[in-house]
C-alpha cells in the first residue's frame, strides 16, 4: 500500500494513500466534529461541520470526504474554523425544537453534545420550526420529522446498508423532509422495522417506541405473573449504558435488576435458542434426507426483520424458509403453556416480556395468528436494551454493584450454542453442532465451526457433517442478501442443484449484537467487542450444544414429545405469506 506524508496542525504524519483528512486527524488524537458522518456509511459531506483548512489555500474542505494529499499541512482548529462550526450548529438549532428535556435522546444526542461543546447558550437566529406530524404507525419505531436535521444517515442506512428503501429525501431546500416515498406512513412502506435508522440517527428524529410504562403497569398489577426473558445479545451490551466497555457479560446482573424491578420469573431466550436448534436442526436433517419435507436450501427464520423483508422482496423463497419460530416466540409459547402449568398459573394471567436488542421484535409479537399458539398473545411486550437501561436508571438500581443471580427453571438453563445466536453465523454454527449428532450419532470433536464465523458481509463455505459436505452461506446486513438469494433463484429456474444446503441471514450488521435496539454509538470496534463477549460466554459454558441442555431434554420428555412432533408444530412453528411493498 502506498503511503503519503502529510502534516496535521504542523505535526508530521504518514498514512495510507486514500485516507481521509478526518481519519488522519484521528491518528493524531485530533477530533474533528461531525454530524452527518458515521463510520458505517459512505461520507457525503452534508452538514459542513468537519471543514478544515489546507495551508496556503483559501479554501476550506470537508474532512470526512476529502483524501489527504502528499506534502499538505491540514489545519483542523483555529478561531475562524471554530466560529464557522459554531455558526453551522446555531443555524441547525434555529430549525430544531428546543425540547431536550422531553426528547427520547436526551443525554445521548449528538447534536445536544455539539451544542454543549461549542458553548452555545443563546439563539442568535430567529427560530423557524416546521410543524410536521409524528409518524407512530409502526409498533416498533417512531418518526418525528420536526427534529430531523437532514443529515441523511437514515436514508443511507435504509438504502445502502439495508436495501429496503423505505426512507427518501422528499422536496428540496427548506421544504426537505425525510419520509417514505409519496408521503406514505412507515407502516405502509417497505419498512422492515429493523431500527437501523434509529440506531444511526444522531438526534431524536427516529427512535424506538417506548413501552417502559407498560412494563411498570404490569409489575404493579397483582393479577399478573410477569415472566421476563433476556436475549443473547443484550448481555454483552447493557453495560455500555452504565459506562462499561462493550462486550462485558452482564447476564446475572440483568436477572438481578429485573427481579428488583418486580418481575416474578426470569428466563433466558438462550433456552429457546436451544429449543429452536432442536426444531430447526431436525427440519434441516429432514430436508436433507427427504424432499417431502421441503426444498433446499433451508433458510433460517429467527430474524423478524429478515422475515418481513423476505415476504416483501422474495416471496418465492417462502418454501425454503424454516418454519421454526424465533427463539423469542418459542420462549413466549412455552412460558404460557408448559411453564404456566408447572407453576399453576392461568395462561391469561401470565404477562410475558422480552428484553431484546431489536426493534423488529416489537412488531413480531403481533405479526399473525401463529403468535397466539397458547390461545393468548404468546408475547405481551418487548423492551429493547436501551429501554431496559432506562428502567434500571429510573428505579435507582446500582447496576454496577449488583450481585449476579441465576435464571429460573424449568426454562432458563442454556448452552453455549444458545448464546451464539447473538452474532452473525451463530444460528448456523449452533445448528451444525446438533445436526452433526442427528446425522451421524456422534458429537463434534471441535464445536467451534470457524467456517461460519467472521464479519464479512457474505460468507460461504463447506462444513463436514459425517460423510456429507454441507454447503453453507451466511449474510448479515440486508444489502448483502441479494447476492445469495439470486444465486438460489437462478439455480432453481435453471433446474440445477441448489448452490447451498443451509443459509443464515441476519438483518443487522454483525447480527443481533448490532441490533436496532442496542445502545447508541455502535461501530465496527463496538461490534467486535460484543462479538468477543458472546464467544467468551459460549466457551465458558459447561454445555455447548443445544441437544445436551438438560432442561431441553426435560421439556421434550414431559411436554413436547420430540422435535417436529404435532405438539411442537402447534407451539413452535409458523407460516409465511407474501406481503406487498406498499400497504394500502
């Protein structure tokens, strides 16, 4: 790689050719302010905050989108630059509601932080606010266009990272707004509720629907038996809300906090992840050995945003989808049936709550009648990691000094395979660990399936399951799935053998660890630390395969019979249907 010699504020620096001024400055521990820039996205220099000077040039250039040039000295801070940047923030402020105290992003707003850093205490420009209606049409996210600063991050995420195209720039100049094409509501658009727009929005223009008061109402209701499940990816992210490093495992502390908040029973979604593997792994083996069980490849169905995307963009792939519900919905179903019977509580009195890294999970609980397998809504409420953090702080719980506790039985124990559902490739790896036993009768000597690990957007490989070579593909981030789906479609239309036997897709970059409901300020380094935390939790587990989980064995012995049985189909499986891109 060619190197370039430059200076940052007079200090010599050597960087790779093509490096932006912004990244070069970071290498010198110099922070250039930004607002439209995000490391996940292609820089497009919309906000103008990152302007810098080039020595001996009258021009200011935008650091996020300008590559360094050999021999140049870049001036990142001087009185004139600081005044220009402050004025940019003040102009944005004149079009932004002064509602910080009541905003969902209060305390975590990038715009608010910049105003503080620039010492803005007055409003030098006459406020001119747009009166635009709030879009609360989806059960997952809320769009408040009055607070939009037109940074464009949400549009880039929706179109480039997710390939959904639910959000657009509408109109021009002062009249510009960001919303679905044609002025449609989000729930009428192709939106898959993944929440990546809210995770990347720097302000309170897009945020998750807040259901914390519903949780508090439930725990205060003496007629309700509140049972809470905790998803794999939340345990390596919740600590960030309390100043800890990403990836620190805080499973037991979450259990303790939820009990202090008033929950009657604490379970772990990892248990249902193990249950999912028993069903989905058995389904895969059945497809591999008998065409009557469905075509190959089998495609995983744990991610509700991916499921919604598939029904809208690839409805012809429905026969390939595993019929297994997501772990969250399986846990909800067995909580209101198997568990309710064990503790002698009426199904209608169980209030089932899930702590999830994902905003699409709020949509999933009511997506169709299959989510009422118990005769009641199997899940009553979903809270994101961010919402749980707010509840813990609101209740005055000293999270950092809690003593870890254990989950309740009989649906709380989990294996390491259940934990790795939280990362891209994890569902597939967990399934392979168990599928190997189902096919060969023998345990894998090494349960670490490296072929499906990694952060490449698309990964392909072969995994030996006995004498059979299983062709697999993994994709995360919706924009990466088209390549794989088109391969499958083309092979099918040409009458050829399928290019893969098993495909895993997760809507969000990195899988659930990068979900739309995780703590803000997620980037590649944060994802990497969360991924490491998930694999650490797996490696320290005494049981690392789903079929070895003693509580999984017991639920089949006592209640379900066997994987793919009539009872398990009734409670743990679902169906899909084509959905139009734009709802009427």
